């Protein structure tokens, strides 16, 4: 955890070709070290778009995103990728695991691109998978795992670097309530252990309530709940 970590969205507007109104309109948002924020909103309201913009995976049509007071749009693609790898974890709405790689290889991926020591990377990935209850699934491939197990591998991959910020897009969205809660508990234990800030997008109000701040996204704007 980095105490000075913060991301600021200033008057962000996002339009897509073919849509008459912008998905996000003059939106302001701020997240800093260790904060816990939930965003709820109806399907199509722009929640995933907002997370992609916070992560620098997509850029605003207008307005800017500041990472520790520096404008993200001034970074080259390469430097943006490095910044993401160092500071931000992303759990996608559909898990996006690499099908030809085992659980442990999927989780090691963000460490491997740093070109560190393979054995250290392996042990670090194994540790996080064990904490998520997948110690016995290291060598299984995504198609050999249950939906909940795949989701846990995706969480492990996003958390393995102990990022400053985790962006979680419906991390337990496809699971029944009981399993969703169990997986969410171990996810939050990791978030607390690493003092990672979290922006959680969810339809589940009981999960949202476990975050300190709750926002509702509608008509391109965030409103405090
Ligand atoms: N790359 C794109 N090109 C064009 N339109 C897009 C693109 N990405 C998203 N949209 C549109 O922007 C709107 C918001 O999409 P987004 O995926 O952010 O919604 P969401 O709130 O995450 O919805 P859900 O709860 O269903 O995941 C939708 O109308 C969608 O069709
Ligand atoms: Mg979405």
C-alpha cells in the first residue's frame, strides 16, 4: 500500500458512437489509499465503462483522470501498462482467464511481465491461491474449474501484486448468494491484508453495504447513497 495513492476523475464525459447521449456526463470521482467504495446502478448505466476509465483501459471523451495528480492521458501506452501492473488490479465482469494456462500460471501472469524471479513469482501466486481456498487447484485449467473457482482464480490474479487499488466488476455476479458471500469474505480479507483500496461494482446491495461509501450511477452521474 502506498499512502499517497489517489485517483481523481475530473468532469469526465464518455460518449460512444451510435449512442445519442453520453454514458458518463461531467462525472467527478475520487478514491484514495485503503478506501472502500461500492457503485450500484441498472444494467447499461455505465458502471463497467467507469471502471475501465478509472483503470486507464479506456479514455474519457472529455475531462481527465489524475493518478497521484498526474494526467493519465499524458502517459504512453507502455507507461500506462506499467502503471497498471504496479498499482491496479482488475477483476472483469466475465473472468477473462487464459484458457490454455493453469490456475497458477494465470495468477503468475502479472508477476511474470515484471521479469522477476520465477520461483518467487510461483510461490507468491501459490500463497494467494491458497488464501482463496484453491491450494489444491493450482494445476487445473479454467475448463476444469467450477464457476466459483474460476472467479476465485480471477480474484487471485488481480490481487497477486498487492495493488494499491482493486477494481472489481461484479466479482461474484454469476454465483448463488451463499457462494458469493463466502468468496467475497476471502476476497475482503486479502483487500484488508494488503490495505488495497477497492471500487466494487455490484447488483447485490448487501455486498455494497460492506463498503464504506455507496454510490448510485444513473443518467451519467454518481449520487451518494
Ligand atoms: N465499446 C463500446 N462501444 C459502444 N457502446 C458501448 C461500448 N461499451 C459500452 N457501450 C454502451 O455503453 C452503455 C454502458 O455500458 P456498460 O457496459 O458500462 O454498462 P454497465 O452499467 O456495466 O451494465 P451491466 O450492469 O449490464 O454490466 C451501454 O449502453 C453499452 O451498450
Ligand atoms: Mg458491466
